[in-house]
C-alpha cells in the first residue's frame, strides 16, 4: 500500500490499513516464535512501534516415562497429565500446547496430544507449556509455574520436567495495529514538519503483517515494517 499524505490528513488517510491485515490471528501466540525472530533494533528495521507488557509467561515442560512397555509408558504419562490438568486452576496456571498459536490442554483433548520419542532408549514423552498470567513480574509467574511442576506427583516412572527457560505470550497481537498506525503517522508528520510547510510525506507498507519481538523480561515490541519518504508538496 502506498499513499502520498500531507499534514493532518495523514491520520485519516492511513487509518483504513488497520483493517487490512491478512494474518487473522485472534488467539494467544508465543512471542519468540516465527515473526518474533526479527530484530527490531536492526538498522534495517523500523524503530516506531508499540512497547507493552506481555500477557503471560510460559515454561516448556515434558512428561516422560521410561517404563519398558510402550503401552505402560503412555498410560503413565496420560495419568500424570490428567492429574496436572486437574491441579492447574488451583495453582493459577494453565497447560497449553502449540508452536505458534497456543491451545489450552483440557480433560477433553489431552489424549489427542502426540507422543514423541524421548532422548533415552525406550522413553516416550509429550511436550507442552505451563502458562501463568504475567501480573507484574516474571518472578511471580515463574514461582507459580515452579510450585506447580513440583506439586504434580509422578505416576509410575512418569515424570514432568522443565525444558528450557521462560518466554512470553501475547493475545491477539493484531488488535494493536490501529495504535501502531497512529504512532507511525505521528512520526511521519513530525519528520515532514522538520522540512517546513512545503513538504509532505509518502508512507508505504502499512498493510504488511504485524511483527513482534521480546523487548525485555516482561515486555513485547510490536511494529509494522513501514517506510516513508519526505517529498515536496
């Protein structure tokens, strides 16, 4: 999308781009997955965007069993997973699955999770995440997650183990597009204004997919890869 825009009309002219995103993401996504791989501080990236607190912290975990019989391993893992689901609400956490957009693991769907082979011979495992709302600090969320992992009792030879560190999530990131467009508009107008009243600004790229990256231990940075050029009116 490319438009030649001048003065206060910039806000009105670029606002419709907020409805043109083609990603259609409505759920909760993992910040470090896919689009989060971009480094927003790179010289090639825009620096105008929205910085906000993430919605949740998630910890990858795996349920494993090394019982000799494969059917026994699966029964043990399912039994431990069921026990974890029943404890989750009381512990202030959720079990979720997904590489990008997250889905809650419930008593109705946990048996649909796919078993994988563990790192050791004759080992089966299921990997997912424990999620805790980010209410003020990662430390608080990490504490709830750690206490939950310790509290779920083993079943036979089945264990639940943490795998890696904490990462962040954000719900429906595309809802922030209109606010980001306004920030871009303000920056473009400010830049054009520095050249005097005889200059306007041409903005492109506002229909591109929204991109996000982790900005701190609790924050996410969201932006659109826009471009603008200052030109004489």
